[in-house]
C-alpha cells in the first residue's frame, strides 16, 4: 500500500503542475491583450493573485503556531507538574 502511494504521489503532483502552468499563461495572455486595448480590467489582477496566494499560508501558519504552542505547554506542564 505504501509503495503505491509513494509511486502515485509524484505523478499526481506533476499532472497538477502542468495544468497550473497552462492556466497562468492563459491569464497572462488575456490580461496583456486587455491592457493593450486601453481596457484596464487586468490592473487589479496581480494584487488579487498575491492576496489569494498568501491567505492559505497565513492561515496554515496560525493553525501550526496554535497547535505547537499547545503541545509545548502540555509538555512543560507534565515536566514541571
């Protein structure tokens, strides 16, 4: 079972990466064509992408911080307790 997971995981990661690169280039082409036509639809696209990219990392960091802080406090209580 573990061998199947080890073999399938890199394949799935490569497949997901190919789709994401294709989407980024399509978005770039659309925004570049809109910018050349004096249509400023794509001006807020880059800050929006950065906002959407950073938010999951911030949430994951906060959850990890709370979890590890709770674990450290429990270990300190059991050590001194």
